[in-house]
């Protein structure tokens, strides 16, 4: 089986305005994500982070500007085949309640025509990746999962079919602080191995600094800053970014020290 190359993604002055609203949910967003890059996205509630992800698989349409995948305008792709190449773990999970965990995970591979044995093996592999015992969880329905377990199934589902682009919307929001670092490390391993291009939304600044090759800061629909954790921590371009990413002097020192450790271990 050939795993297709990760997508390059480009936003060019992309804007979104929802019907009946006076302001833009996103305005003039320009950014590029390189193949295999992991971009974390931070910003206040309501700043437009989820909307940014939803534009990429066309759950939301732009009112202005454009988005390109591998240099091709998003509208040129047929929606369904495009979506099958994009893994999407939505905020609030979105598992199908009437399907078991295994059936949820099998949906995209089935639509791609994978043989049954391969689907089953991949289900076990992905459940193990998110630390859920396949023996126990394969046959569960979503209502019999905790919030954090359901989130992990959502991540497993997004990864199932070797996506060329991964959209993760606060994937660890409901996962406890003990398991969270393990899942972060596991996810980083999977993403490095697969070299999947990833947009990762999080409220957790430390998670954004730890996971991101670069970080994008969104504020009221605008891109305030984008850069490596090192660049943004050392030289935040504005007060908003400084306050959000650096915090007070002590926290700033801590975050820089932690980043230095991470840079050494790469
Ligand atoms: N379908 C819609 N119709 C009208 N307004 C919408 C719609 N979807 C989102 N919005 C508005 O767009 C803005 C951005 O929403 P979005 O969900 O992208 O925020 P967010 O940054 O993901 O927030 P959170 O951190 O709370 O998840 C909000 O003001 C929201 O109310
Ligand atoms: Mg959101």
C-alpha cells in the first residue's frame, strides 16, 4: 500500500462571514503550512479557531480569498473524495451514537474499499495508540464512554486512513492531566512517522508550545502572530501574543526553559 504524501496547505486572504452576522468570523487570513508540518492554533473562545479548521474541509465556505491544497484551489476538489483524505476530530467528538467504536473507526476505510482484515488490524493499532484496549472498547457504543475516552476514539478515527491532512480541534480537552502528556507523546510519534500535515487547535498554551512546529495566534478572526515556539517566546510581535504565550516573567522563564529541553531532545 502506498501512503500518499502529506498536503501543503495555503490560506490566501481568506475571510468568512456567517449569514446574519455583522462582523467577520475570519478576516484576511494568510498562512502556509508545509507538508508534514504541525501548526498549533491558539486564541480565545470565539476567536475563529474551529471556523478555520472547518473551512479546510469545506464545512464552512469562504466569502473572500482562497485556500489551496498542493497549490490547487479547494473548490476544484470534489468534496467527498477530498474529505476522505483529511482526518478530522471535531470539537465535541461527533461519534455516531448508534455505531460501536469499531464501526465508527471503520467508516472511512470502508468507503475507501479497504479489505476487512486490514481495517480490523488498523482499528486495533489505532485504539492501542490512544491507550484504549481493543478487547474492551471495540464493541462499546459512544454513550458508554467517558468524555476523554470518546475524544480518544475521535482521534483514532481521524488517523485511521492515513490522512494527508489532519484537523484536530481541542482533541485532548477532556483528557486528564496524567494521561494527556502520554497521549501528546504518542500523537507526536504517530504524526512524525506518518509525516501528516496537521492543524491542532488547543486552549492549552503549553500544549501548543510543546507540540507545534509553529504556532498561530488567532484573535477575533485575525491572525495576530505565526512562528516557531522559539521565535514567539523570544520575540512576541505584539502585546496580545506576549500576554497569551509568555504570561508573567516567571511563567515566561519556565516556558523558555521547557522549550530548551524539548529542542535538545529533538
Ligand atoms: N454557523 C455559524 N453561524 C453564525 N456564527 C457562527 C457560526 N459558527 C461560528 N460562529 C461564530 O463565529 C465565531 C468563531 O467561532 P469558532 O467556533 O470558530 O470559535 P473558536 O475559536 O473555535 O471558539 P472555542 O474556543 O470556544 O471553540 C464565534 O463568534 C461564533 O459564534
Ligand atoms: Mg472551537
